[in-house]
C-alpha cells in the first residue's frame, strides 16, 4: 500500500510543476501550444487548430518520464 501512496505523491508533485509552468507560460517566449509545426487553418467563419508539434513534444516527454520511472 505504501507504493501506491508514493506514486500518488509523485504524481501530485508532477502536476504541481506542470501547473506552475502553465501559469508562467505567458511570460516566456517559448509558448507550448504555439510551436512551429502546429497547423492553423483559417476560414471565413471558422478556425481549425491542430497542435501537431506540441502533441509530439508532450508524447516524447511523457515517454521519457515513464521510461525513467519504469527502470526502477
């Protein structure tokens, strides 16, 4: 049962760090969600936004984090 508790605490800390980064994202030059490679199509009455590069970057980071955690 203690491993579940540790995992929940670790997950909570990761969420706090991600939350702080999102709050500070407006002050940074590098905005996640508006990276080169994200596609935007603008029509007359609509806008379609597809964050391709952002999705790849988030996937890569999560893969690395889970790989490191899985090696223990």
